[in-house]
C-alpha cells in the first residue's frame, strides 16, 4: 500500500536554495542536516560521486526519521573528467574561475528519494542524475576578482552562484532543467516523487 500522500517529507539539506526550489512543488516538508562524509573515493567519477552522495544524504536522514520520505541531493562540478570541489576561500575561487575561463564545465546533480524500512514495508529508493553544461566566457583577471569579492562564492562547487551575479560569467548553459544548476533539478525530483506516490501537481 502506498501512503506517500500522508507521509512526512524531509529535505536532507539546510541549503536555502534547495529549500526554495523544493517549495515550488507546494508539498509540505521539513529540512534536516545530513551527516555524511563527502570525500571522493579513488577513481570515482563525478557522476558516480554525485549519485552516491545524494543517496548517502537521504539514507543518513532516513535512518533518523523512520517512515518519512527523504530527498537527498548533491552536485559535483566536472572539468576534464575530474571533480571540482568547493574553493574554501578567495584564492581558491579565483584559481577555479581562472581554470574554467573559456571552458565548458559539466555539473552532475544526483537526486535520491527514499523511505527506509518501516512497519513491514521494505526500503524504497528512487534516483536520478541530471547533467548541465556551463560554457564560461573568456574571463579577464579583473572580472574574476571583482566577481569573487562581490559574491564570495566560497562554499559553492565551481565558485559561482548561478542564481545571482554568477550568471554574468557564462556564455551559455546547456540543460534539460533550468533548476538543476541551483542544486535541485525539479523536473527529476517531481518525477521521483510521483513514482513514490506523491500527487503532483
């Protein structure tokens, strides 16, 4: 029996951007911080890393909230087949943006919708992966430093905020879902929620 319509829904993230995105679907939900190790494994591809971390985040919160449906998501930036992490500071952001200048960077965003085993019901898991390609303009040094100082994107993989001033750094965005780059691809998320039994719209 599918009880998604009456189950609690939790977003396994404290990101204000993911919270705002999920709010567009007009489903009541709570948020919880997932406690997961985000260290990449040896030879792990960016796609595999994004999928694994999305599932790990959902599983971590699901274990603390039996019976709830949990949404986990993670995004990994990829340049030349290698993951690009968070810059952790101004110098790191400037270095990342300099490396991406005039280049195409792929953003792999994994999504997992999960309900852990409860009341005799087995664990249910639905997953998806979105790829968005961002083509950066050829950026001058002064443009990069002005942007880094203006928006301070030091906690963002790729060192920019697409929902803010970061959009000025791009030549083009190639995507099936305009919400994916912000951190939660709503087209895929809505599909997974429907598969889980939620009524959308």
